[in-house]
């Protein structure tokens, strides 16, 4: 009696564990898709930051050159 009860309980437990692992695999694949989407967004944000930063740096260099030129002509 006890061995049959234990075997059936173990079979039920195994089937529940398999169901949970299948659910976990599904959630992990969904999470992988979300991470790929976030990586794409971060890449585009990084590109925008580089473009704006480069423009600001170029403007700074231009203003600095203009100031040096102004000071040089006034001396």
C-alpha cells in the first residue's frame, strides 16, 4: 500500500515539476525578447548621446577658437 501511494505521489510531483519548468522556459524566452528590445533602445540612446556630445564639443572648440582669435587681435 505505501509503495503504491509513494509512487503515485512521486509521479504527480514529477508532472507538476515538468509543468513549472515548461512555464519557466516560456517566461525566460519572453524575458530574452524584452532584453533584446531594451538593448536596441540603449544602442539608439547611446548613438544619440554621441551625436549630441560631438556637436557640443565642436561648438565648444569653435567658441574657444573665436575667443583666442579675438584676444590675439586685440593685443
